[in-house]
C-alpha cells in the first residue's frame, strides 16, 4: 500500500528512482489513487502524462501494472524493459529542466527542503 496523500505528501518530483526523475512521485500518486487516498492530488496530471509520453510508456499499462501491488523495484524493471536510454533522458530533461518552475512550486507548496 502506498502513502495516504490525505495526510502525507508524495515524494518530490526531483527524486530519482532507478534513473528516472518523477517516477517515485508518480508511483505514490498512482498507489494512492488505487487505495482511494489521493485527496487533492491528480493521478495522470499533465506532468504525469508528459513524463509517461516521453518515456514511451502507455498510461493504462502503467496503471494496470502498479494496481497489482508492484514494488518500486518492480516498476523500475517495468520501465527498463520498455524505455530506451534516449527516452529516459528526454523524460528526465523535460521534468528537471523544462518543468523546473513547476517542481519549485510543488516543493514550496509541500515544504520540501
């Protein structure tokens, strides 16, 4: 079971998981959605969709996989089997550089230091 996002924040978007920025945060939100504890967060928000698109991972396939109770390591393996090095770089660059102001705002709102 994932975080209860009614009482906790998801991991930071800048946090890497298996070489992927954003994936840890996406996992937290997807698990919370499956558990009914998403609160005001949005699973498959534009940043989630942009990350998945650049990584070449279909949102439905990802959500189906994570709904099976998969661990972070399982999900990294799922991505590694589907995502090329170039796609990973593109997804990370988009999140970390193109969307850096969004990440800054999230950090401020969630009081990550």
